[in-house]
């Protein structure tokens, strides 16, 4: 079923085209096939990186997967799980290629394929007591260690952004790494020697481009004696000139952990900065916060934010440098927090959210131009996969050519990886 939400500007444009004798054809929705599993039990499996990040090898033959034997809790320090590839041309055979102790159920091991040579990839791990990233050619077994874990990689595979995953484990445990692989700097509320790092993946050269202290002027203040400021959720734009990231402050950490065992209150601002550390910009006014995000070509983005600092999440479009021209996508329909990703052609957004009161996650595909949408289904979440730190979000992503979608799901009783074929008309 297609729903239409027409704005006055769109209707006016249509009328003008008719008046001029012109005809504008909207892009046709693709045909999205049924989901089919490419992994199976007895172990659980999930995609080896965060939502929106490509999981397919350059030839589209292999999909990067983590294999795990438990759910219902956080990973513990040094707890290693298997990183492998599913061979789509050999009956979905699972090929183990490494193990890692730097992972979580949300962002996995931040695996990325690199285009420099056949079989080359990068992922995070704990080696010799330090959080690092590992350059691995899975076909030859050759590897090289780089000094920092990655949180985002450029499209050309040459640059990466790094953050403090030990500090993140304290402030947002479901996204950090357990252990002493980094100094979390717990005695420094606004550290001057930690924040966003840019790393050259060819040389390993690293540079602090924006300290947490430098972001203080645009971040929420901390009033309690037990609070920390930190950066997380980074993503590079297509030409690697800018970074989008979330900057957060958390207060009363010890009380939160003693009350519920989890950190559940934080304040957020959405920011962009050039990769040389210049032009730090807020994406939205006070109170709009930010949660999920995706770059389009150029400087355009979609970010889920609290429109007008209200209590309802919205899918918000804007362009860096023109932040005052934000567009609320399909108001009243897409007013929820979803994992929003542009199709490779930029004409559609796939977005899927959290479970409702009946335990179902909804997934929709939105045509950006006129905000029409189609349902891509609902997926049930059993109770044993609703635990905060080990929950199973769908975390969809497009194959780079737009001909498949991949996602994690538990709707058949265990955590497995699924594909959907996409046919463009």
C-alpha cells in the first residue's frame, strides 16, 4: 500500500508543470522481494558492522558476518567471537576468517571492505592489550595492525575516524568495548587530548582533529559531580571532507548504573566538522538532539531528530551550510526514530525502527521527492532479544548497486542475517 503526503510546494510545482504543458515522472518504487536467511543455527549471526555500512565484498559474492553463542548480556573483556564470510555462490557456506574481542551487538566489529586489493578488509580487535584495527587480506592471511580502532571509513578506503571505545563503554555500554584497551580518561570530564581522531589507513598516521574540550561550547553542560562528555556515532561524507557525529553528555553515572544497571539518560547534539578539524557546526537548534543518520552525495543528510525540540522523533533532511532549511520528511507519518539510509541512487530512504507494544518492528521505503511510502513489512521480536544491550535491531543496508538489502532479524526465533532482492523498474 502506498501512502501519500503532499506538501503545498510539491502540489504547486505539479500545477505549474501542467500549466506549462510539461510532465514530470516520479521515480518508480522498486520491487522488494521477501526476506530469506543466509545464516542458520545453532549459533546466532549478525552483520559485522553498523547499519548503513556495506557488508558485501566488491564482487558481491561474500557478506561479512559475526557468529556468537549467547545473547541477553554485554560482551565481557577479552571475549572473542568469530568473524566470517558467507559465500553466496556456495550454498551460503560460512567461512571463518578471524576472531575479535572488539565488538558489540549494535555496531559489531565495524568491519569494512577496502578497495585497494582483492580480499582486503579492516575490523577492530584487542591485540597486546590495546584496541586496534586490523588490516587483513582474508585470502592470503596477511595482516597489519593500525594504532587505533575505527568508527568510520572513507569511501575510498584511505581514511578512518577513531573514537575512545573504552570511554564509550562507560557512557553508552552497548556501543563500547570491554577491557583496558584504551584509557577511558574517567577523571577528565572534558578531555583536551581525546575526541575525534583521523587515521591514514595506508600509513597508520593519526591526528587528533577535535578534542572533546573543543566541542564544549556547543554541547550540553554537565552540572553533576559524576558526569562525562564524549563523542560517538561518526560517519564520513562521500568525498571524506566532513564528519557527522553525535556529541553527548551524561550525568549521575554511578546512580544510573546502580538504579537499573544501564545508562539511560544522556543529552545529545548533532554536529558536523571538516576532516581537518575546521568549521564545527551544529545541525539543529537546541533540544533537537539526533539519533540515526546517513549521508547523501555532496553535503546532504538525513538525521532522525526531535523536530522543534518536541517529544516526537522525525526524519529530517538538511544540507551542511544550509541548516536553517531543514525539511521534516512526511510529518505525522514518519514521526519515529528509524535507521534511515538513502538508496544508492539517492531517490529513496529505507528506514526501520524499534518494536511497538505488540513486539513488531516496522520497515518502510520512502520516495524522497513526494514523501510517498510503501511498507517493507513487520518483523517480530521475541522477549529474549529485547534486552537493552544485546537487542537485535534490523540495521538494514543496501548493496552498493542497490540490487539487495541485508538486515539482522530474530523473527524466526534466533538472531540471523537475511537478504532481500531488489528489482528496479
